[in-house]
């Protein structure tokens, strides 16, 4: 697999992905709690309501971004298991190691991205 990629580099990228996965799962645990609490009635004070709604929008954005990133990371970890990691989804070329270090979950080479 990945003739161009050293095993040490692959291990490093895998551990980066796993660290990020744990971070995102913790983040999603917190955003889920926050968004769940929102079901409670809003604060009666209008100014505080506005702040609360704005906070919720921030948390919602954070939550959906984290979900997307987590999916990408999980897919990348599956590709490592299947020995497909580091290969471009579109053209099948090897993705440059510099690019993988920057975006460990990418499945597109610089040309196809
Ligand atoms: Zn490509």
C-alpha cells in the first residue's frame, strides 16, 4: 500500500486523525447538551432571549461543522483500514504527504480538490 508513504508517516497521520476524532466527539457531547437544554422555555427577559438565540446559532453552527468533520475523519480512518488512505478519490493518484499533513482527512489530491 501507499508505496510513496512511509509507515511512520501513516502512523503519525492516523494518530492525528484519532486525536481529532476524540476532540470532536467531546465537542459534540457538549453541543448536544447545550442544544437539548434549549428545549426549556426561553428566558422572559427580551435582551437575554436575544443573547440566548445568538448563542444557540453559534452552537448550532459549531455542532454541524463538527459533525461534518467527524464524518470525514471516520471515513479517513476506514480508508486507512482498507489500505485506500492517501489515494485520490477522483483520479486515483497518490495524495502528496504535505497535503495530508495539512488536511489529514482529505480524499482528493491537490489537482482534483
Ligand atoms: Zn486527484
